[in-house]
C-alpha cells in the first residue's frame, strides 16, 4: 500500500465551441438507441469509452482536451458530428403526434410508473427484463410522440456487477453511481430552485429530490432520498435497487407511488391516464384517491371510481409469491394517517390489498383494486394471471375475465444491430425505419427481407457473430487471468470462438438466472451431450451468461454447475459461462449467436424478451412454447419444445422437455446448420433466419406493443376519465352509489327457470325461454340477464358460440320475468347457460364488479 491518504481531483476538459453540442447528446438517452451517436464518442477515444462503460457524460468529463481539440479541427470528425446532430434534431423537432386515430386528446398525458428502467448500460437503474421493457416502452412512446411522462427511482447503487471466481461462485459487487455522471439533472421549480417533495413515514417526514432524464421526447422523473436533511436511514431508502429489508421495500414503494404523484403535481403536470407497471408503484392509487377527495370533496368510493377508471395496471409475474406483499400491522404502521384522510376503517383499507383471512396485503391486489384496465404480458400469462387472481371475480369465465393481455415487445432501434440497420437501409430503403414512427406501419413490408441476397444476409450475420465472439473472448480471458488460469487452458477454452473463423454452430442462453428458467436443462443427460459434442465435424459451442439474485442460492448453484461442467476436459471449448451479463453484452449476444435457447418451466415465463431481440437479428429461436414464443412460433420461423403437461412432477417434466430439446438439436438444428453450400453456409438456415425477421420483428416490436396499450387502454382510460369527471364528477359519484346499492342487494339475487325446457327444435324455429329473477330490490335496468349458447367440448368447458340478452317482461310479486326467443344460428347438439350480472353503462369493464349468478 502507498502511504498517505489519496485525495481525488477530477480535471474536466473544455469542450471546444465547434463540438459544444456533444454535451447535449450526452444528456439525452437518444444515444441509447442511436448507434452512430455512441460511435461518435467512441471514435474520440475508444479505450476511455470502454473504461467509462459507454457513458457519454462521464466520457466528456474525462477525455483529454487535446483529443477534443484535434477532433474539432478534423473535418471528417466534424462532418460525422454534424450528421449525428442533424439526425438528432430531425427526431427532436418532429411535433407531438396528435393523430386523432390514437384516441387521445390534446390535453391527455400518460404517466408511467415503474421501479426500474433499463435504457443503456451507462445508466444502472435496472436489474433485468422488467426494467428493459420499461425502457423500451418509453423509447417507443418517444418515437410515437405520445404525450408521456415516466416516473421511477434514482438508485445510488443499481444492480450489482457480476464476477465468477475460480470455483464458479458468483461475486456480486455494488458500485456507487456519481449522479453527475449520469444523464440526469435536478428538476427545477418555476423559480429555478431544485424541486423537492415531502412524503410522510411513521413519525417523520422525508424529503425527496426529483431528478429528470430526457428519453428522446419523453421526460423521466427519478426520485432520490439521499439528502442531507433526512435521517441517515431515510437517506438509504433509494440506496439500492431491490435492496434492504421489507421496510426498505415498502418505503421505496411509498416514495415511488406517493412521492411520484406529488412530483408530477409540483411540476405542474396533470396526467389523465396512469400506468402502473408491476405492483411496486401501486401506492400511487392511494395518493390519487386522497388528492381527489380533498380537491373535489368526493367520497372515498367516488374518488376510487375515477382513479381506477383512468389507471392501467400491468402484472409481470406468473407466481403469486412473486407479488410483493406486506404484513397487516406493517401496512397499518405506514398508512394509519392515510386511513384517516380517506375516512376508512383499518379493515376497509386492508381489503384494498386483499388482506385478511390469513392473507397479507398484496401490491398486485391493490393495483387491481385501483385500476380498471389490467393485463398480463403474453396470451398465456394473461390466462395464468386471470386464474391466480380469479378470487377477484370468481363467477366470471376465465376467458371473459377483466385480466387482458398485451404481449411484450422490444425496441427495434436499440436491439437491432447496426449491421442489419445498414443492410436494411441499402436493401429495403429507409422506409423500414417508419416502423418506429408510424402507428399503422404495414407488416407485409418485411417480406422484402426474403429478397435480400443470401450471401449479403449471411455476411451481415457472420460479421455480428465475429464481433460477439471477440467480446466473449475478451470477457473470458479477463475472467481466466483474474483467477491465474493457465494460458494453455485458456486456449482450449477459446478454441471455438475464433472471430476469424465464425463457423462453429453457436447457441446462446443469456438471461437472469432463476431456477424456473432451468439453465441446466441441457445437462439432464450427460451421455447424450457428450456424444453430440464429440462429433468433430459438427462442433457446437454453448454460451451461457446471466446474473442470479444475490439471495437466490439455488440459482447461483446453477451458475456454479455450468461453470464446473465447462471445465471438464471433455467439454472444454464447447461450453462457456461468461460473467458480467448486462445490456452491452446482451446486445452482442442476441445479435451474434446462431441459435437462442430458452427452456423455462411452462407457464412460468411471463413473456421473455431476449428471444425477441434475437429473432429480429436473424438469430433463430429454439424455445419452449411459453410466453411470447407461443404466439411467435409458426412452424417455420424457429424451433419449438412442446412443454410436458403441468401435472407431471418436476423431474418428469425436466426429462421430457430435455428429451425434446435433444431431439430438436440432433435431428434438426445441427444437421441444418452444417448442410453447407459451396459458399460455406446453409441455404435452409438463411431461409429460416429471414423468416424469423419477417414474421417476428414487426409483430414483437415495442411500437406494436405501445400502440396496443394506446388502443386498448390509454385511449379508453382517457375517455373514462372525461366521462367520470363530467358534471363535477357526478358520474363517478353516481356509479359509486350504484355499486354500493348493487353489492348490498346482490347476495339476495336469484334466478330460476319458468318455461319447461324444450329439448328439440327445427332450424329457423325458436324456443321460448323464460326465467324469473328475484332482484332483491334492484331494477331490471340494473342487471343484464344473458343466455350463452355453446357446444360441449372435451375439456369440460363449452365452446362459446353466441351470447343473447334476455328482456324483462313483467313483474310478478317480488320477481321479474325475463324472456327470450331462443333461435340458434346453427344446428347440432347445443348447450345453453343463463347468467345475471349487474349492469351500468358507465362501467369500464362489464364484469368489473366481479358479481354474477349462474342458473
Ligand atoms: C432482454 C434482457 C433481459 C430479459 O431477458 P428474458 O429473456 O426476458 O429473460 C434481461 N437482461 C438483459 C440485460 C436484457 O437485455
């Protein structure tokens, strides 16, 4: 050690006048999806660029002034700089889109809340899939010029960096961010002071500083409690992403939901639609209700109606245990005062989060209580969510449940490699770039990819593969040298990663390590693996990467196992466990492998997005048909592993699924890759890679996803907001009163059959049907009585064919008679069922009350 204390002084260069707008480029996350902008910085000093982890702002503070001056005098650099700026200016000057087809009005504003955002490796406020999805959502909202603002937390420490030691153990290192280096600036009040908001925690107030980041057109507000005026434990609330104990967790969520709402208000923003992306931000609902009650003098229930009708909630977790929950007493400690403000009893408040009867207060339940638009993130996940949350609407058929789905998408400009972008520019014309701007872009356009000459297509792929292999070599070499491994061994390990000869079939598996993703499924049958990998004519390289949560020991064990097997002499060179998975490595891998492998336990993969990134880069998916791949796979654009039935035990499912995986690899993937033509590549392979792009890129882009949110949710939510606000919120108040009345009466509502069932009719004839309903004081207008006509199907669930509404006929004593002439539009043996449920034209979803009675 050197004696003495080191003191730090950072010397910042002057940015030359001619390059002054570099600072502007560094301050807008546009650079996170515009490769030419990043290249501009890298060209100034590529070593420093890597050292500052591709962070433009940090780069500009450390780069030598001489280099900047030289660049300012270099006309080639300047012309590059001007080109980048001109693209940036064109993008930024495009006016806000108020295309009426979007169903949004000029004063609409969508506020999007999430606990993490992943834009770029230089901005470490994300851990994985959820954050990157949120980042992509903002990027597409910017591309589409939506009126959109996002809210999150600014963590001092983001997620950890990962090293793997010589025994295969994951070493997690957390680093403090210097906010001066991040693309954020303090949000300012109108009179130019830093904006702070206050939140109340038990026995104290906590000050929260608001920061802003610019994501193209979109403003992102980030909250930070690390202020000198706060107690030291409160300064730590936003210390670490998903860090700390349950108290930290609930405090972070209070800062996000409640502090976030206050920050927007202080900034003078008046969102009309709120989107809660995963339950962490659900306290937002409580704050909005409180404010509505105060500002408009509404009752709690009226305020709830208006808040919920303008709120969208997206759930991302397919297991109930994955939903955040807190003990009742803890909630009470934090929300006692709030209950006073809301005029609620303890039990009433707890019920919002589904607490009681042995259940804890659940953030997913709170978000559901406080929103009328809910979705899962793929078709299967929508169904699974509707099943696990079915106690919210027990009598409603799963396929009609208010839990809808919007399948995740990926931001094309961020994840489509520059080589493809250039090739598409030259081969398809710039037209393809409309994909990101125009809501109604035609998917059939992509069929042109089929016409790209195979050798050009393959050359682009091979270039990306070589770049990826080169990055992987660098990481593995570092990893190996750090543990003092031998050079001879390193060479054996890297024998199939030669960037000059990228002709070994390379299969990638990189994602968060969680046990349900079954990273080690490939190792179910080592004999099979050995015999397949021993074939010297057709070598295969598997690349694994990913982080396990520091508390998830079983997942860390998976990393250790893969690392261990990769060092068995027989597998040396065929398997690599690469450390330090982050966005930068992810972009390389999803563009540079040949095949992208995913084999989760069905139906645990809510959507999965890395496979989409791969697909759009012509990297072919081999995956369990779960999440997005169940919708994306069409028989020709990749390979599918059909999951073993859910009722098999885990061991059996692993066996069945791995056998499927082996068969596909050995019978299809490996032979196809090595059936090479005289130019050295496989035509069939290129055909499939093209189909992957053609069929999957447009349908799984985040433009498509965000447009679906606009059409299905944001537009309708803004409409509901307007309807409910009409007449000083009288609609909301009336609806709340109506719901109270209906809930009161419902336990006494009954229906019974009057007419004798007619068992046989001729086509074209009708069978009269009469039922009698005891409405327990409700009026016939308060309900709908429906006949559902269907056909029996094997799974015991009727296939629905037709829904018909019965009309009230007369009142007899306490009961109302409803009738219908049943005239089916088809022949055969049909089934019909009758149901009654509350109806009001102002409801957002017909079954939102969850009340229904079947005959
Ligand atoms: C895309 C991405 C993920 C999510 O991948 P999944 O397939 O959804 O597991 C996680 N981490 C990084 C860095 C990514 O880029």
